[in-house]
C-alpha cells in the first residue's frame, strides 16, 4: 500500500527510478566486459535515457487532470500544481533532447557514460523539487541537488583542462550563491518565524513589510539571479559555458535557467507578492541590465559558445520582464518563453556540438560556408538563431511578443522599449553567424559529420520552433497554469 | 465569386512556390524559374482581375475578406481584406515581381535559394498590403525584411555585406518602434462602452476614439517606425546602400515595393487610427518630405554610380509620397498613393535597366559610358520613358501623381500652420517643385551621358541590346507607365474611393 503522498509524487519518484535504472542497465550490459576507455558501442544509453525522459513527460502530462486544484503535501512542504507541472515538463524535455542529442558525443568522449545520463536525471529531479517547493528548505534541497549534479557534469570531459576549470568555477561561485540564499532565507525565517511559503505570505499580510524581510528577499533574489545568469550575477556564465562539454552547456543554459525561473515564480510571485513594492525595482533592474549588458557583450564575441552565453544572459532579461509584471499574463509569457527557449537554445547548442566536433574548436569563423558544406544544418541553425533574435513567425517572436505585451498591459513601457531596442541589437550578432554560414566561401573545409541521434534531436527542436507559429494550445495551458497560481 | 478566397491565394501562391522550389533539384534551373514565373503570374492575373471587379461592380470599402482566429484571447486573427488602396498596391507588387522574375532569369549562382528568398519576400509584401489585422501586418512586415539580408548579402555586389547588415538593422529598428506603437494602440483602445477593445483588428481600431495626448506620441512612434522604411531623411541612409548593393530583382522589389510598405503603414495605421496625431505632426512630415525631395535629388545629381543615382532618386520620390500624405486631403492623398504606384513601376523599370546595362557593359560608372543608344536602342528607349516619368512629363504616370500631390498641398491646412500670414504648405509645395527641376536635370544628364554622345567602339563596340525574357520586363513596365499617364482614371477612382476612412 503506497501512502497517498507518494502517489502524488509519481513523476519525481519515477525520475529517481529512471536515474537508477540507467546505471543498473549499464551494469547489466557488463561494463567489465567492455574495453576501458571511450566506447562508441554505448550510444544506446542515450536513446534509452531519451526514451525514459519522454515517458516521464507523459507521466507529468498525466497529472494535469488531477491538479485542477493545487495539492499540498506534508503540511505545505511540497506544493503540486499545474504551473509546477509545466516546469517539470520543460526540465524533462530538456533531459530528453540532451540525452538523444549527445548519444554519440557522450559515448565517444566520456569514460562514464551511464553516470552522465544519470546525473542529468538527478539534476532534473532537483529542478522538479524546486518547481514544487512550498518551503524555503525544500527549495534549497532542490537547488543543491540540481547544482551538485551540474558541477560534476560541467567537468565531465576529464581530459580537457577547460572543462575542469569550468567545473571548479561553477562550484565555487555556485556555493557562494547557495550561501547567499541560505543567509537570505535565515533572515526571512527570523522575520516570519517559519520557512513555509503559505505562512510567510500570511505574516506579510498581517504585519506588513519589514526591512529584514526585504533584505532577506533581496539576498534570495541574488541567488536566483545567479542561477538564471542575470546581470550583475552573470560573470560565471561565459567561462563555464565555454569550458563545459557542449551538450551540458546546452542543458545548463536552458533547463537550469528555467529552474531558476521556477524558483523565482514560486517565491516572488508566491509569498513575497505582498511585498512586491519593495523588491520589484530590483527585478526590473536585473531585467533591464541583463538585456542591455548581455546583448552588448555578445556583440564582440568570436567564440560561439561565449556568444550564446551572453545571448542567454540577455534572454534571461527578456524572461524576467514577464515576472516584473506580477501578473498571471506575465507568468504565462515567461513560461511560454522558457518553453520555446529550451528547444531553440538546445537545438543551437547541439548544432554547435556537431560543428565543434568537426572543426575542433568553437570559433564563429569555423562556420564559414556552412550553407555549402551542410546546407540543411545551416538552415536549421539559421532558423534557430532567427528565433532567438525574435523574428516572426518563429517561436522566439511570439515569446518576446507576449512578454512585452504583458509588460505593456501593466504600463511598463520602459522595459518594453529596452527590450525591443536590444532585440534589434541582438540581431547583429545572430546575423554574423548567418553571414559566416551563407556569405563566406567554404574553402577547403569538410562537411559537418552529424550522427543519427543528434540529427533527430536537432530536427525535433527546429520543428517545435516552427510549429509554435500557432502558439495557442501552449498559451492556453500556460495561462491556465499561471492564473491558478498568480491571481492578478 | 468564381474564385474562392482570392486574397489568400495571392498570399499563398508565392509561398507555395518557394516551398516547392526547395524540393526541386539544384540543377534544374528551368523548373525553378518556371515555378517562380507561374506563381507571380497567378498573383498578377488575380490582382488585375480583382481590381477590375472592384471597379466595374462599384464596390467600396474592404472586400474579399478572409478571417481566421489565431490567438483568440489576445484578439489576434488572420484577417485579409482589400480596398482600392490595397488593391492598387497589390497590383503594383504583382507587376514588379512578375517582371523581377524575368529580370533575374540570368541568375545562376545558387538560383534555387535566390528564388526561394525572393518569393518569401514577396509573400511578406503581399501580406502587409492585405492584412487588416495590425498584428499580422507586423508579422508580414518582418517576413519581408529578413530575406532581404540574405538576398543582398549573398547575391549583391560591391559592399554587399555592409549594406545588408545596415539595411536589416535599420529596418528592424523601425519595426521596434512600430511594435511599441502597436502595443500602445492595443492597450489604449477602448470600446465606446469603456471596456478594453483587446483586438488588433484595424477596422475596429480605426473607428475608436483616442485621447489627443496618446495620439500625438503614438503617431510619432509609428511615423519613425514606418518612416525608416519609407526612407525619410535623415534615416534614409540604409536605402541607397541597400539598393546599390542588391541584385537587380531585389533592387526592383526593394525600391519599387518595399519602401511603399512604410508609406502605406503610415497611411493605414497612422492616418487611419490616429487622425489627430497625424494632424499634429503634419508640419514635421511635410518639412521632412520636402528635404527628402530636394536633398535626394541634389545628392542624386552628384553620383557617378548609376545605381546610386536611381537609389537617391527613390529617396527624392518617396518625399513626394510623404508630402502628399502630410497635406492630408483627398486630392493630395490620391496623388500620394498614385505616386507610390507610379514610382514603384518606374523604379522597377530603372533598376531592371541598370541591371541590363551593367550586365552588358560591366560598368556602372556614368562617366565611362556614352553613345550606348546606338548599340542598345531598346534599352535606351525604355530608359527615356522611365526618365520622363521620373520628372513628371505629361503623358506619363509621374505627371498625374505629382500634379495631384502639389495641387493638394497648395490648398492644405488652410487653418493651421501659418506664420505671419504665410501658410506653410504652399511654401513647401513651391520648394518641392525646385526638387522636380533638379530631377529633370540629373535625369537628362544621365540619359545624355549614357546613351548619347560619342560611342567608345573599342569597349562597347559589340554590346547587345536586350533579348527575349528581358524584353518582357521592359515592355510591361514601360507600357504601364504610359497607360497610367494617359488614362489615370481607373487608378485614381480605385484609390480616391477608398480614402474615406483615412481622411479627417
């Protein structure tokens, strides 16, 4: 007889099971009988993990009907609702695409292939916990599980000193961010006498906003700002993104970023909503700074991974605009943004992985003449980059549109202006890649080698980006979820 | 209605052709060209037929509507419909792309991609002219801009990458202004009952009342946004570079049609929804328009590169369009839209000719040519017709259009914009006429330098005249110029009858 609570946590438990199943399957296949070192024969693990992740997405989707009202477990330590479900689907889709997309990459480069996928699932589990947190401590547990798995993943390419550097940088700065989070939580606890969101909200409602609470909230916001790589907490992103194995970078820049947003939504549009007048200005500043600084710094990058890192910083700024509206419309916009961003950016990073494997490095000049060498791949990257730049009718356009729209509906025209102007700026660096691909001669460079699983994953990303030309079904879901959480 | 959903068919036929072309093998050039020709013929036949129906059955207002809800809660729907203004500009677009297809018959470098992007671009242009939903209007606008980057960057000449990037960034900057103005319009619009209108439907938005204060700033945003595309001074610098670097068919579309999108946007959205804002900024639009006319013509006079001459003449002619809008009465605005049409055809012809001359002589330097009329009489004749239309000789379409604009401008804004008893708009009209004189100067000088005088036998002894497919372009466009000049009433009726909602 399974306790009721555990039945409610089916997606989380199955994710844990999936991680263990992967390790187990690898053991059963018999690692001992395989020769030591990287082996191409283990690419099936990638397919297997991808399949598991897709299955988990189906499980998450199956919970949708049961959660028309939020469910609180263990006195509100975990809150299950539709908003959380959408975020969980985003994380698991990220795992699915990365798993399939890096099936060959991992099998050829990593010694511990099964552990790579298991860690992806563990970090996704942490993210799922963050998305369902109803308590500062639960949130912290999720945060740590996520980041600890990601520290290891960042330094997974053991032979590459840059990868080791990336892991070290991430762990040092990430640990600092965790400390900042804990300090902020302790202040909030000191003021409210509880770590539970529901009770904190009531305290704010009864006693008004106190200074200690605000300081605590700002510390917590800073920690989340680190997680989503918003300016001025973005310094780690370019170095870590550049050094980490490229599929991991893709995961870090999408799913992990989405998890940070899930946490922001949970805390700041949850219990802290009553104190919005005090912290809103900081969110607006984070958003504006990220859009401006991220785009400005991306302009001069020569390495595509660094460029995408800065572009990701800017994208975090756009998604934050939705949060700054404090409305269900804005939350919907942010959720939609993160969903499409997952596919757009992951697709781009998978292409970067493929090109990087052929070229040997990630300089933008390596994309010269790609449209002649590998026309389909070039077209796919063009579509993804244009979507990142917000060109209609691709998904990135709708995402930015709804974000700006929600901001305009709240009269935040300043953010809208910064947003649209920096979007134009961003087109410059996205088009520089297009220029290299389409306008420069290929020279003697060979076509890019693309394996079947990677091609399949990229194709899925491109199809989603194009398919969201008709965004209504997803928007309806996101709105239903957001309006169940944010009442304004 | 014998053809169901005619406007949607106009929109979809170039798009479908682009998709089919993607599937055609790279080596089968003829199939690619034929597909493009068929698609553009369909649009040409359909749009002329629609113009005919619209006129002959005495229709008015928006017709042939197709509607499909896209994002319901947000009031976004795919809504195409056409009135006389849309129809005449759609006809223009169809003519230019039809001729552009034949003018690019000689493109062999990655021809498949070239036609794909060209047809995609045209889809966007048709979409802008036909959309009655502000949102889809914007969407199609952006679809029209982006292929331009690749078309100029890959198939262009000269400083093509610089020009392509400059053009794209300028136009997207314009769209950024537009987007903010649009969102402002969307959120400010209130139904008479006081409830938010929450729709992008232009037919609804244009009937609502807005506060004066809002109208003034929203109109300004839209003016800057669309104005960049219409080439208003001092935001025009992308256009000569872009035109000069672009391949022939793209220059034709670009100067011929794309710049009209800007003027059309100001007319449809700016004047249609925000009449008080338009009234408030009429002086600025008028003054800048006159600067465009005179400055554009003056700079054109100093150019040695043939393409730059034509490009700056476009800047000058777009000034006439904007002046007609600024004058804000039925005569001037009819002239203005007619000028859009006439200039589109004329510039299309010019750029086609420049392409031909360059292809045959391998130079665009005016001073290096001379006496070419003896070797290419057909091209010289077509060039002369275009030139005469350019400075508005009676009997050409340019005359009717400019006459209407200047007539309208003289009597414009009789109550406002006067200083010490001197009214602004008649003065503007007078200054603008100086621009026409300069235009005559550089056009005649151009004709003389290129086609007359001594011929350099060594260099140009055996250059051929236009041949087969090239004639299609030249004959069609020249004939339209003269036809509209001699018989302007169908077009002026078409345009004038639909101006109602935009007039004060």
